[in-house]
C-alpha cells in the first residue's frame, strides 16, 4: 500500500515523485517504457522564459522559469548547465542576454524519481474501492497522479483532449565554438566538448501512434540544420545523435493541473449548474483523490517543478489549486458545445 501512485515517469511524474517523497510520503512511480522514455527523454531541456506578448501563459511560464532555475540549481546543480541565453525574433531583433540554463533531461528524471519505488509496467486498470485506488488489480494507493503525457489516457473522459506534437532534435559535432544558448528558428545550445544541441522541430503531420508512414529522420535533420544556419554558421558539422518524442499540449495552451471531473455523474446530477455562464467548479463531481498533471507543451522542464510543488502542497496541506489550470475548464466547455 502506497500513499501515492504516479502513472508516467516523464518530467511531470518525476517532479511530483520528488516533491511527495521529500514531504515524507510513500510513492510508487509506474512507466510502461522506462523513466524519461516519452517526450521528456527527447527534450533539449532548455530552461527559458517565454518571449512573447503578455498573457496568462507567459505570466505562468515566467514565474515557473524563475522557480525552476532556483530549484534545479539548489537541488541538482550537477545536472544543470547555466548559460546565457539570447532570444532573437524571426526578424532578427536581439533581446538582451539573460541568465538561463539547460538540464540533462533523462538524468534529471531519474534523479527526481530516486526516492520513490519505480516499476516498469503499463497501468491499464484503475478501480476505486474502500477509499483506495487499486492499480492493475495488484497495487493500492490512497492517491493517484496521472502524468501520462500525450499517450493514450488511463482514464477516458471525453472532455480531456491533448494534442501530441512530434519533435526532433539533434546533437552535432562542430568546430565552431558557441558560447551561449541561441533561440530563434530553433534553439542552439552552447558548445560542450565540441558538441552543440539543436532543437526542436514542431511536426503536426507525424504521430507515432496514428501515422501510416514512418518518420523521415533525414528530412527532420535537414530542417534543423537549415534553421540553425539562419542564426549561426556551424562549421564541419557531423550529426551524432537524434532524439524524438511527443510533446503534450492542451487546446488553450495552458497546462492541466488538478482533479478530474466525473463527466457522466456530473451531467446526471447537475447539468443545469454546468451550463451557466461562469460555472462554479465546486458544483462538479470528481474522481476521488485523483489528479492530472499534463499539457506542458514545449515548456515541460520549466513548468514541471513549479506545478509539482503546487500539487504536492494541495495533497499534503490542502492548499487551493489554480482554477485556470483545472482540467474542469475543459469539462465546462465540452458541456456547452454538446447538443
Ligand atoms: C524534441 C523535444 C524537445 C523539447 N525541448 C524542450 C525544452 O528545451 N525545454 C522544455 O522545457 N521542454 C522541452 N520539450 C517539452 C517537454 O519535453 C515536455 O513538455 C515534457 O516531456 C512533458 O513531460 P510529461 O511528463 O508530461 O510527458 P512524457 O515525458 O511524455 O511522459 C509521459 C510518460 O508516461 C508514460 N505512460 C503513458 N501511459 C502510461 C501508462 N498507461 N502506464 C504507465 N506509463 C505510461 C510514458 O511511457 C511516458 O514515459 C521538448 C519536447 C520534445 C519532444
């Protein structure tokens, strides 16, 4: 019996595992393919703010950027490379340099999970009985955290729809010395031992679970090198390694953090209360002791430490989660669109 079972060991699940084990809870983490086997293992893991006009998402990412830089620096300094970052608009306007960083993506997920019990197993069956969740008829836990990224959902609710955006990045050997992170058409890391990371593509045509043609790696490499060349001339380039994976994005681009609404039961008890202009999420019925963390788009390594802290505080201390991130917002919209 565990206090918490986390399904998915990407940066979201791993960050939650870290916070909860630090708070003294017994935690088990499940991943069907291995720690950081999804989008997180492919990430360049640049830790940067959002360079765009103001808005709710920018405000959240900027807050998370400051939090996560401090978090990685204090807790995992050996997995963080601090480097100045230069953002350049597509038109060539250069923003002032800022202090930013890059983390070792896979090693970070492993380190964050190290205080929890880890099991490589796909969770396909979740049943709530006698105040506990039973997973695959074998494991039990008081709380469940679903952190399954863009993969098919363990809990099927029609209002939860996430977009998987395929991304490809590469490590290249080059004789050019680059001393800062450059973000323009793609991100280019500073050189380390003659190696520079370039990423990533945003490919909406390819999906590993639904495309009938294999992914064209050569085309992806060519796109990355062509985009990098528009920012910096890299000499004597040799591609050393490819990394590919799915990012998981929501339809309003904000992450999902919080409880999941029981859609059928809520419709049966109180459809009228859902259909009002500004529904009160407290009127909905929820899966007991079950939370989702997902939809971080291209900012998983920036957002996860911050969101995981919020979720841990909610589970341990009962602090409120932000309604703007609640998956319930999609339920309310889905009900309004239904005939
Ligand atoms: C090429 C690329 C470059 C990127 N670059 C950056 C970057 O520079 N900076 C940044 O911040 N972000 C970056 N991102 C985005 C970032 O990687 C994602 O936001 C992040 O990986 C999302 O993490 P996650 O934990 O939600 O999902 P994932 O990492 O996909 O993890 C989900 C996990 O759940 C497991 N799983 C699914 N279903 C089940 C089940 N039923 N049972 C058990 N396990 C299950 C999967 O195997 C998977 O390991 C990049 C992404 C890509 C693809």
